[in-house]
C-alpha cells in the first residue's frame, strides 16, 4: 500500500492557491485542482479566502510549528471520514455543509500540517532570485530548490556563464 508522505492533494492545493495570480478565478482553480467546489463564494468570503492564501504564503516562506498551529486554530476543522458520491472512504477536514472558503481553509491547513510533520523541508519556495513561486517537494531525495526546471536552468546557466567569464 502506498501512503503519500508529502501532504497529498491538500498541500498541493495550498501551493497552487499561493501561486495563483491575484485575478485568477479561485472556483475554477479549485475545480481544476481536483477539489470539487460545492457552492459559491460571495465577495466577503472571496476576500477572506484571498487573505487565507496570503497566510498560506507565510508557511512556504518560513514553515514552523507555531505558524501552522495558528492556521489550524483559525479553521473550523472537524475531521471525519466520508464516502460521498460512491467514493472510497476518505477524510474531510470540515463539515460538508460548511461554506466553501471554510472547507478550503481546513483542508489546506491540515495538508500543510501533515506535510510539515512528515518532513518540513518538503515545503519550498523557489531559490531563483525574483521568482517567488512555491512548491511541494515530491522528489525522491527531497532536495528540490526550484519551482520548475526552467528556473533551475536559468540559475545554473547564469552560474556557468559567471564561471566561464572569470
């Protein structure tokens, strides 16, 4: 049996939310990420979710027990096992009838907390100066430093050029 030690889909969703452009449609992002959004977000709840995303961004900058515990305390988390829509038993972190933004908050906080407990070094921010994108390191050796191959190549080509010109 395979267990995902990297916070699973919830941590990945947190990274996608943090990397989203400010004008991106969050309902669509949630849907495309495999998180089936039930309901809608009014302007107040959307603003609250965007504030939550800024809080998630802090975790990627400096993951700590204190910061993650603060996020968990802010959620309406009530973990339980669900079997809706004919799916196999899986965990939900908030009541199904809770507002969507509250469910997303509980889900992402729990995913990042699970990942942090497994290996805090798997929560990353791109090491290329000026990039700022975040990622969940699912590499085998856990030494990922960049959000993408493109950023990695840019840094390594610049380092190579610097060495050659010296």
